[in-house]
C-alpha cells in the first residue's frame, strides 16, 4: 500500500515536474524592446497611438483576436459567435474561468460594462472626449446586453461587414471593470486586463515594465519580464542593440540596413507593411480640380527610384490605395509608371504647357509609412520640376501640420496611413469617402459612385461580393488620381540572434506571448 | 568686449582723414592675421559670385543613380543621398552664407547704430529707455531669441536674416553708445555747438565718423557669427527650405548618413569653419589696425 502511494506520488511529481522542465528551456529572462517614443495612455480605449497599442495588446485581450500572421480573426475571450439572419444581432459565447489581473472574474457583465462605459454618456465612468477610437470601433452598435454570465448579445444599427475585425483591434480590448471603478479617469495609468503579461510600472519617456501573468488562461508566457525602453534617436537605438542593451528594436534608418545584415549577432526581420504613403492633392482647389493635372503629377514621379534609392528598398511603389499585403489589393492595377513625357502632355492638355506654381507641404521627422521624412518632399519636388511644376516646400511641425491638413489649408501635402483593423474599408472609406472630408480624406476627394460602392461594401457580408466592390471602387479612384500614389513601406525590426519567436504582425502590433530567449 | 571698450579713447581728428586712412591701410597690410582673413574672405566672395561658372554641376539636380558617391574624380567632394554634387552645393551655399551674413549684419548695423547714437548723444530718459530694451534683448540667449523670432515669422532664409539681424542689434547699440559718450565730451563738439551747429549736423559730421572704427570691427566679427547662427537655424530646420543648398541644412541632412557617408556632413562643416574663421581673422586684424592702443 505504502509502495503504491509512493509510486503514485512519484508519477504525480513527474507529471508536474516534467512538463515544467521541458518548458523550462524556453522559460525565463527579460526582453528589452527599444522604441522611438513613449506610450500616451495604457487604456485600450483612450489612445490611438501605435506605441500604446504595442503595450496594450500584451496586457489586454478582446472578444476575438487576429491570427498570428494575418488579420484574419480567431476566438479569444469569446469562444464562438453567431450572427442573426439579418446580420444585425451578434451573439458571443464567452470563455469560462478567465480572470483579470486583479482577480476579478471575466464575464458577460464585464463586457457590457466596458461597452457601456464607452457608449453611454450616463455611465458614471464615461469620459467625455477621452475615447478617440470609439466612433470607429463601436459607432455602429445599437444595443448590448448580457444574456447570461457567459453570453453577450450585440445589436448593430445597420449591417457592418468589418465589425468582427474591429473587435480584434487593440482599441476593443477589455479592461477589468473593478479597476475602472477604482481608478476612474486615471485608468489609463493602471492597465488591468486578462492578457499574458501584467503591468508593473510606467516611468514616462523612459520605460514600461510588464511581468508574466502566471495564471494566464492559455498558459504562462515564456518570458518573465518585458521592458519597453524609449530611445528617440534611431542611430543610438541601433548602437544599444549592437551592444546588447536592447533585444529588439524598431525604427531603423534605411542606410543602416547593411550594417545590421553584416552583424552576426543580429537578425533583421522584414515584412510587408499594412500602410500607404501618398501625396494628397486638394481636389477642390485649382489646378487640382482637373483630373489630367492629377494624373500628370502621378506620371511625373518616379516611385521606383524613390523606393529603391531614397528608401533603400524599405518600401515598394504603390499602384493604388490598398497595400499588397491586405485583402482587397488589386494585383491587376498597374497604377502610374514613371513617364515624364506623358505627364507633360497631360499638363499641356489641361492648359499648363509650362507647368504651374504650387506649394508642397511636408513634415520633418520620419514616420512609419515614410522612413525618410522631408527628404521625400525634396525628391518629389525635383521630379515635378522636370515637368515644369514648381512646388515650394513648406515644412511644419507635426501638430500644426495635422490640424491644417484636416482643415484643408494645403494645396499638396504628404500624408500616410497605417491600417487599423486589416480591412480595406479602413483604407478606402476612411481615406477617400466623402463622409470623411478632413478627418481622413485629406485630398477632399468626392466621387458619388465611389461613395456608393464603399457604403454598399460595408453592408455586404459575402467576402467575394465585397472584394468585387472594393476592386471596382479602387479602379475609379486610381483613375481619378486624388493622390500621387507613392509607397507601401515594409515593417522592419532588428533583434539579437537569441530572441526567438518574435514576429512582425501586419497590424504593427507586437505580441510577446510566444517570444523566448535562447540564452 | 574689453578691446572694444578701449576704443573709447580713439583720438578724433576731423578734417585730416586722408593720412590716417592710408596709415591704417599700411598697418593692415603688414598685419598677418588681417591679411589672411582678408584673403579668405575675398576668395570666398569670388567663389560665391562666380559659383555658376566654377560649380561642375547643378546644385539641385537630383540623380538617384549617383547617390552617396564618395569623393572621386567626377565628384570631388562626393555626392549626397539625392545624388547631388557636394562641391557644387557647397559653392552655391557660399552665396547664401555671405548673403545671410551681410544682410543680417546690415539690418543690425543700421538699427543698432541709430539707436546707439540717439541713446548716447541725447542721454537722459531716451538713453534709459533704449538701453533697458537692449538689456532685455541681451538677457535672452542669442540663438534662443532667434528661434523665438523665427517661430513668429515662419521658416525661410529671409526670415533667418531678419531674426539674426534683430538679435544682433543690442551689441551695435552698446558699442556705438559708448563711443558716442566719449566723443560727446571732446572739445570739437563743444566748438561746433558754440558755432551754432545743429544736433543733426554734429551727429552726421562728427559723432558718426568717430564711431566708425569700432563699428567696422564689430560688423566684421559679427558676419562670421551671423553665418554660423544662420547655419544653426537651418540645421534646426528653421532656415533654408529644401532643396536650397544651405550649409546648415546640408549638415542636418547628412546626419543619418554620418557612418557610411561622412563627406555629406564633413565638407559643409569645413566650409562653415573656413568662412567664420576668415571673418573672425579679418575682424581681429581690423581691430588691431584701427585700435590706437594696440598699435606699436
């Protein structure tokens, strides 16, 4: 009897210890992630900043999440969902036994509380003007209710095809209702979610520290600790990576790529980005009211040269709006190849045989969709000059630049867009729908046919039909040429060689759950 | 400032200008510092004026296929990230540097001298008001004040000249005022007054002429500083807008390429150094030749 107990005990011990040790090879360690700027708020609903999102997605989770390698959606805090026949009522079945980091159990009430906090102005935790994304993520929601502890029913005002993708965005992640009650308006400094990492501390403009959530429902992450470190200068950050003070860095100067590739201790990760860089021409201001002028300027710019030489192959030329990495891209679209002769001819037809004078607005610092900052404007200016268009460059500070861009004070201005939810609607409707004049549509482009196609696509749940609508809309848009279509940048990151499992997600979010250190 | 203050004792010799002027030229030519400064400045001016003839390429012509070439036979100082010839850009940059230097100094000179003369000559509350305003301007760090003015005016090369001009006004006002105070007490001013000369006549015929020495020195020295400050403002993105080949903005543009294409930053830096050195040497030389105390 005693032997049996002993054997049973031994087996039990083995069962407990063995998986732990095989797992132990990957477990442990601190990962230091270097980046150019700090987060602004760590509540999922209180920010639009990508730098906040990279922290939020590791602390919080939503009802659904993106697959590891694409923007397709898979279950997360909801295990399954159903749509009613009219496409308006969505019923989600929730995962059981999940706890927030503060111990609060996750339930349908938590989901409803969080939606109410954002959508109901009467809710005591509603914060006026503090939820910048809510109109985009949840604007189409009419009603929400907890059917029972683990079932949530959401009713939409009208059919909205990208709804599920919105739910997978960082901005739709769900914080602990008890934390929201405890911290009130300060909740953005105290992130409490259900995710694989728990928040420890935030030293502004320096570091944010997370530790492993031992009780994570999907099993503990490999890393013990993740530190987000702010180092503004790209070159300095790379030097710290070379010295081993950082494990991962993003924001790399195009001309430093060779140096990273030559370094045996570093790995360069590359992936097509979900973004577009463009030069918006104000379609309501002459001479850009004339389609031929806009097309001419598209032919005048050599995007291949810009991508290859100026951006050092960090980008691919754009032939349209939707990037090649995204569903909704039109491979048959050839865009505008470099053809200065045709540009001159079109300008002459439009009544500008000797070109014209205009201003070209630019911002100084590099951005994710433009790794070279105002150099891009210099290059474009030079191409324009060759077809007789004399563009004066005006550089403005980023805040003013955006405000004046929204107000439409520019003639031509450089802009770009990083996709939020991996849906073409998020590019085409947001950037070129006439409902979004100023806010997203900085070319002030209006084409009734395009507007109709985009609205129809929002209400079409059939993927194939939707794709057809988007391709049709894009062909019209490219022909109308409200932008000079410039480039789609690649996502780039450099890691130390011993960082394993780190992947670049199309949304530019970074998930540290399956990352481990081979040390 | 000590050497300039000493100029207060410059003897005033109205009426006999020809001979001291020649003597000054003779002293200037003998002075090594001065001649070297003058040589640099003249060379710089010639290169700037004849830049279109000397420069091998169009300074704003972009040619990506030639980007980031190190110095070679085709491109003596290499090319930048747009494939533009650095030598041509630096030569055209000399035009802008000199233009900014002279225009900024002229603005400061005219305003500063006028204020200084008025303050020094009339004294009393006029003096007080003018000089206290100048003190306030002086209390701001030079470049910070210039950045502030640029923020109001907006980024452009013309505004850089205005900003640097405004910022330099107090120095001229001070130098001129102190010279005026000395000159004012001289006998010949008394004499002129006694004969019934008007203030205007006294100021233009006597006072201004006798302040000329220190003002010339101050102006020459501040051309160099105006050049370096203009480059600084352009480096910060406040001055020349692309693709203007301005030295400061060239320096800034080359920053990300410092490791693999150091020539983009090195040569504009050297150009700034030489220009500023030239004007400083010239200024010091002038000071030595014009200041009676430093004469042997």
